[in-house]
C-alpha cells in the first residue's frame, strides 16, 4: 500500500501556480497499478481517494498508522467503492459482495476488515475508493447501476447530454457525510457541469474514466473570475476545494465519478455561476 499526502490550498495562492504546481496540488495521476492499493490523503475535508487492482493475491484495505492514527482503515471513517472494471468481490468482515462494472458499495464506520478480489485474475477488477471521516455507523449497502437513481440532463445542442446516477445521498444510501455518484456523457457530448457552480459548504473529487488512451479532458477549476485548467487523462482524479468551480470538456465523451464531503449532503445545495461571470 502507498499513501501520498496533499495539503489544503487557498484561492489567493492558487492564482500564482504554474501548470506543474496545479497538477502537483490537485491532480491524482496514478491511482491504478496491478496488484497494488494506492491512496491519496487530502487535507481538503480529509478525503482519501484510492484505487486497487487485485490480481493474483487478495488485497486488504489497511490504515496508514502514521498518517491516519488508526488501527484499521474504517475505525473513524466511511467509504464508497465503485468498480470501474470487470467483476470483482469485496469482503467486509467476512460478508461477500460481488460488484459488476459500475456497481457501488457503501461501507460504514467500524468495520475492521475489507478485502478486494477479482473474479477472474486474468481480467481484474478496478475498484475506485472514496473515503471521508465518519461519526456514526450506517449499514453496508450494495447498489447496482440498475438500482441507482438516474437523472437525465442536458442536450446534444449544448454538447452535455448526460445521465447522472446517484448512489450515496440523502434519498438513497445513507452516510455521515459522503455523497457519491456517477455521470455518463452520451456519445457526441463532451461538456460536464456547465454552467458551472461552487459549493462553499463542501469539497468534491472528480474521477474521469471510460476515456480512450489518446483522449483528454480539460478540467476547469479556480475561482469563477480566475479560472485555470488541468489536462486529465483516463483514470485520473482531480481534487476540487470548496472555493473552486469543477467543470470540463473532453476530446470524446467520458464518464466521471463525483464524491462530495463537508457539512452539507443536500445534492442541490450549489452556488450557480452565471456564464457572464466566468473569466
């Protein structure tokens, strides 16, 4: 297991960053390595973002004792897991859950052992992880993509026709603060989250996938009147502080997982940004 640390930044400082510094602070470039568990710990709302590809061996979700100060990963945390690859299995304190592609599993506070396996090691699962601090134990729940609440938005004329699937939210799987779902853009559509917004009461992480290897997304961030961009490739994630917009346009259609944390779980609690305000 490897865990890197990202510290929080403020918008005044972010205005001075060059491309390399923006990528260093906000872009998580390598989440998936065969046979490994990789984690990124952000001081922005204490998000932990990770990826795991189980190959020949079962992989255990373990706490970094030095960085987390915990004996096991979910001692003071909850986690959402979405499989973005072939079928795999997550075992939670001895109970097994099989996740097909784009299925989600929520695991609440207090579970001591979480194990990852692939059903076919020659075609391994790819588990994306999003974890936040928790203060109360909620039940472990699996949600398949067929069971998730879909919301169809946008239009082909705006190049943003898409379906949003909500997994962990106030009207769905219950959690302490984690809100998690997935947005699928239809073919011929490239824009996400435009018109854009901020939400000062919570931060967000975007994980982009289902992209061709030569495709990119130009992820937009920064304050509305001081926007910046980060070039994102397949299976990379971007940390979005509460003061930043989070939007993007790709060279092809793509899918992204969004995870939110903070003091508010209301999905519609956003501060819209008028198009004429963008700079």
